[in-house]
């Protein structure tokens, strides 16, 4: 169990006394620049049901707040009859609060940091709508015109609209993650390290193939042969053979290819949507074909679009 003080501890606090967050394990990654977001979310739920077919564990999805992400998750959960707790990335909340702060304080003013910390702790305490009210009232009291208070109004609107997905007290009490930092590393090593190399230009087919191969390798779904090359099964039947390299060398004995991940007391299924995964599944958001065509003109733009 964690508290808001564990997330935003005082500068002088003893870090040894702060409860650390959960560690991602048994990750499963996938990436696509041609599939629709609905298809990728569907794949995540397939993996989740493979690990928890009877829906006996808590299912949690972390998102960056985009409405289409939330709509796709809710629709898929309803179709499968499973309850999924959706949590917005706390880092996104902080970004909005900081933007609001600069409506009220000069740049580099130390008072801004203290104000942001106070509001952020209130959000972590489950008071997102109250914080939204505080921001609006402060902008009104300061007599800011429409242009100067724009960021403050945007922050207040975000907190109000996403309030149902900002239930951080429940998340912290259950030991769930509340930020999507894990995927930032995945965006780098799955996408950017290859597609963002200098001078690279990618077509849809080539970029998609590379992403799939890198995801397979990250998930340890490919195995090295004695000659140093990599192999993977051609079909599901082959993958269950004890003589197949992937079946015999897979390094996740607790999540074998066709067996269920064991259920431990208090364990939850966590999915970072448009982010990475803990104990179940993660994704790099699939883009529409139209968006993908413009996204893969260069490695740089592709990495940004997929990791967005």
C-alpha cells in the first residue's frame, strides 16, 4: 500500500522510508503502424484472457487520457464481460497542473513548485474535481483574460472530465502503478532505437515487419540456434512441440506459450494502453492507415507517432 506522500515526498524526506512502486514483470509487448487501435486492444485482451480465462484477478489499464483509448478498452471489456479499472497516467495530470501554474506565477518562481505539489497531492488524494475548482477560482480572482487563463481552464477541464479515471487512492491502496513510465523505455528499444536511426526512411510494410520482429525478440518468442540465427514456430501446433527451439528455450517458465500464468494472491493484470505491460499485455498504439502513411516517411516521425 502506498500513499500520496510516497509519490511526492518532501525534498528532505528519508527516501528509505518511502514505499516503492510495483515492478513490471512478465511483460508482453506488441507494436503496429498498420493496425487500428481497436485491433491492438483486442490483442491485449486476448493475452489477458489467456492468462486469466476465468476473470478472477483485477484487470487494470493505464492510459494517457485519450478518449479513443478509453472507448476502445471499455467496448472490449463490455464485449468480454470483464470489469477493467482504467487509470489515467499521473504524469499527464502533473503536466496539466504545471501548465496551469504558469498562468499564476512568473517563470522559475519557486512558489509555483509548492503550489503544484499541493494540488498534485490533492489529486492523489482523490480530489480532482476540487482541484479543478481551485484552479478556475484562482484564475477568476487574478482577473486573467481568456487568453492568459487558457492553460488553467484546460487543466480544470481535464481534471473534471477525467475524474472517474483519476481514482488514485484505490490504485495506491491496491499497489497498482499510476504512471506509464515503463513504456517510455519500450518506445525507445522497440521503436526509436531502430526506426529513428539517422537517414532512415520506412514504408508501411518494412516498418511493420521490423516492429513485429523486435516485439517478438523482446517477448523472448524467438530463440537462438547453435549457428547464432533466430527461429520461431510457423504455427501454433509447432510451438507446443518440446523439440521446437522456442518452446524449449523460452525464458519465461511462469508464462509458457500455451499454459496459463499462475494466479497469486493479490496479483493483478495490468495493461499500459499506448504504453507497456505488467503481468499481462502492453501496446504501442496502432495508427490508422492514413495516419501511418504520413508517420513512416522518416524514422523520426514514425517513432514519435507510434509512441505518442
